[in-house]
């Protein structure tokens, strides 16, 4: 499927799919904030880590390869990650995707651009002090194999070495929207709301206004 188009076969009807990437260190609050953004602003939330964990659960050979990499805190090869991400997007009829935990390195960016021919509208960067992220991860309690001190430290290293350069890349394109993610969940979401309320396409859809009856 071409994600740029939708509608009857052969019709010229175009559907512009909007994509927002959400990046930040492990434990910066990506999943937590994405849930709220999706609910309030009508986005479809896709967590790339979750998509990879589903592949592990499927018991496939690819899944066992992913499991080994994740346990080491390393990054899954981009062709695998982007193929699974694209499959997930194609299975959902949405025109607004919030992609959590992506991109993690420059190879992720290139694979996504090459395969989908799309670019994010903007990139939300949750900027959080490392000691705070470590504290959060150690009390996350989701039973994740990679939430132990040893793997967490490796994940921080990968974030500094591989993910930060992607932030610089999007910064040069004027696409980074940075928030201070070291504050409380509510405070962080207040800053995020300002960003998602900017621009005509980001307004809360009418159906989500409390006073819908008055608009009708
Ligand atoms: N602003 C915050 N303050 C305190 N704890 C938070 C905050 N945001 C998230 N958490 C908690 O920290 C842990 C990691 O959050 P999560 O959203 O899973 O982060 P990420 O997806 O970036 O790894 C979770 O247990 C979550 O409940
Ligand atoms: N784009 C991505 C996203 C996740 N991953 C892998 O999945 C792991 C967990 O990602 P995640 O986004 O669920 O982790 P958190 O930052 O939410 O804690 C990463 O440490 C990587 O091993 C990846 O390789 N490439
Ligand atoms: Mg997460």
C-alpha cells in the first residue's frame, strides 16, 4: 500500500498521512506521554519497541534475533524494524501516526525515508536527565528483560552515541520540538499540549470538544 494514497482503486483521491516521531532516552516518558497525546489529539500510537516485542512473542526466527539484541541494549537492524513498522501502519486506517521510540539512529532514518518516501511533520524530543531516567526504569515493573542496571547503562550509551545524531539531523531541518521531560507527568504533558495545539492541522478535532452539542 502506498501510504500517501487512499480511496477507490484508480481514483486520484489523495490522503496525506501525517507522522510525528517521538524520541528521548530510555525512561524519558515516551510511552506515557504518547498515550495521552493519542487520546487528546486523535493520533494512532505505535510503539516500535512494542512492535519488536510482539515479534519476539510470535516465536519467529526474526523474533529470537530481536530478543538477543534487545537484551544487550543494542539496536535491531533497520531493515527489520522499518519493515515491521510499515506493516503495522498499513494494517491501520489512520491518517495521523505517533511513532514512539523511532528513529533510534541514522540508519533508522534512512531506511524509513527509502521505504516509505515519507518524512515526519515534526519530532517530539523528551529531554530528561539520565539519573531520573534510570530511577524511572528501575521502578517500571513491566517485567522487561532490558530493565536491569547493566542493560540500562548500555541503552544510555546507545542513546548518546546513536540517537543524539538523529536529533541533530532533524534540528537542522527545523523539526525538533523539545520538552523538559524531567518534570511530573502532568507538567510534561502541559508543554506537549502547547506543541500539538500549534498549526491548523494540530487542533483538537471538533468531535473531541467537550461542547460538541453547542457546535451542532
Ligand atoms: N514525568 C514522569 N515522572 C515520573 N515518572 C514517570 C514520568 N513519565 C513516565 N514515568 C514512569 O517512568 C517509567 C518509564 O516511562 P515510559 O513512558 O515507559 O518511558 P519510555 O517509553 O520513554 O521508556 C514508567 O514506569 C512511567 O510510569
Ligand atoms: N527504533 C527502535 C526501537 C527500539 N529498538 C529496540 O527495542 C528496545 C526497547 O525499545 P523501547 O522503545 O520499547 O524502549 P523504551 O525507550 O521505551 O524504554 C531498544 O532498546 C532496542 O533494543 C530498536 O532496536 N529500534
Ligand atoms: Mg517506551
